[in-house]
C-alpha cells in the first residue's frame, strides 16, 4: 500500500512539474523581444547555450570571458568535470556520494550547430520574461566569495572556457541534466524538474517545444 502511494505521489509530482507557466511559455511569436537559447547534448551531458549579449544585463560578472557571441553553460561534479583523465572511481564518487559542484562556461563565435557539430542541439524560443527567469536561475547557480565575486577555478576543457565554483551538491539525483532541466523549467517551459538523463531531457524538449505557435512533435 505504501509503495503504491509513493508511486502515485511521484507521478503527481512529475505531472505537476511538467506544466508550463502560461504567462511565460510559449512566447508571443509576434513580439520582437523574444530570446533564443539552445539545449546541447554531448552524449550523457547537457548544457545551455545563450547569446552573451542577452545574458550580460543579468550576469555582469564575466570580465574574464572574451566578448564572443555565444556562451555555453554547464553544471557538474567538480572532480569528474575537471579531470583530464577520468576514472571509474571518479564516476562512482560523483554519482553516489554528495560532492561539490562547478560551472563550466565556454565562449565561442561560430553558429552553435557548427561549433557543436558532433552533438545533438535543439533551438528554443523564449519570451523575454521567461529568459529573465532563466538568467536569474543561472546567476544563482554561481557561488560568490565574501566580496560577491565569482570564484574562478581555472581554464575549462575546450576552446575559450573557464571553470567557476557553483552552488549545490552533485549526486545521481541532482546531476548536470537535472540542472539543465531546472534552468529550462525556470523559463516556464513544460519540463519535469526531476529529469536525470540527457535522453529524457531531450525527449521532453522535443515533445513540448512550440515553434511559431505550433507544437513540434518528435
């Protein structure tokens, strides 16, 4: 009986969290202030791509990031994410032990489809208010020091990129894909916050995205 109750509760939570915030999503496609973002999937890891000029008004902290056109932002386990040579123990530790987290920010100039030519990419159009909420979520993900400054952790893993200390604890139920889902959810997009895999995240985005007022089914 208890198991059935827990299962029903889980289903209700997933359903509730997948509902859109109608005032934010879908956007009014006749407006000129809508914003474009991309969701990128690199096998098991997902990230969010934004235009730097769109994010700058809300996160005025990237003084060490060149003035490139795009930013790709991802969240993950500090040890595994930064490691040049990853081991099974690192992966086990990241998934099954609560660990510290970091944010990876890469800047680039090329079109995202070209820059991430070997990854799956989905383009989303958000309302201005939906984008502001997403920007606020991203901003709050960065840990700050006593001077309210970013905690810089060195060079990133590809291109012109940097690592930063992040807020939140990484584990199997709060991983990089959960962070990406939370970011997307904050914009009003109908996606479950309880999303643990890249595959599930991409399926939900494909299923629920609206282009020019029309639902696009995978």
